[in-house]
């Protein structure tokens, strides 16, 4: 019996040392029909790795339409994300769940993977309520209004993720040029 107790204590101490203090609590929401296309070569593992350097992903949901293949759903589950199959409009479901997260005390950062301007009000409301926002987008077709509504913008161009800056990045940062602005994760990640 005693070895079990010491083993339990050892595990408890190990897990207790892994508590993350001061790290961001992230909700990652992916607009599947808009972004999970062969032409964009989106790698959800790469996105997760970038975000893990910045905080802890507490919620990872990929919104799909009813035409998503079983293979795609299985791949999403295998990567540790929750597939949400929508029988109606994917954008509406993602926006509703995103708004719920805006008011969640458990989440302080909302990361969206989309190009769609329909999510500008979600980003604006999240910022209004003190949530930090990260946008992962792809060209062509990334909404300028959406880019201007996010705190951080990471764009996929030709297989490489690159960050962009907006005026909020420079406010109070003391940065004289864009290279000194702190960002979540790496500036460029090869896919």
C-alpha cells in the first residue's frame, strides 16, 4: 500500500508543477468549409503548436457542414479537435458558439481560423469584452475588415504562416519598428 501512496504523491506533485500560471486560455474555432481546402494547405497541428507557445488551448472546435467526409471528421478527432457537424449554416453556428465564449470566464483569448468577414462582429464583441483575438487567415480572399478587427493576424501565404501588424500592436509596446512587436508563437512557421 505504501508504494502506491508515494507513487500517487509523486504523480500529484508532477501534475501540480505543470499548472500554467499566467498563460492565456485559448478557444480555437475553425471555419472548416472556408479554410480546410487543398489550395490553402491548412495544418491544424501547426496552428495548435503556434498557439501552445502562447497559451493553453482549452477549446478546439472545427465547424464542418453535413457534406464533410468521414475521413476528414476522423482526422480532426485524431488531432484532438472537436468536430462540429452543422446541418444548417456553419457560419451561424460558429458565431453563436463564439459569442458564448466571449462571455465565458474560462477563456481569455479567442482564435479564429477563417477568411470570412461575417465574423467581424464576433471579433469586435470579443475585444469589447476584454478578450484577446487572434486571426489565422489565408489569401486570397481574406477580409480586410476581419484583419483590422483582430489583435493578432497570422496569414497563410504559399505554405508559410506570416504575422501582420496593426496599430494596436504598436500602442504602448515601445517598438520603433514592426520587428520588435511581441506576438503569440513564432513569426513564421513553415507548413
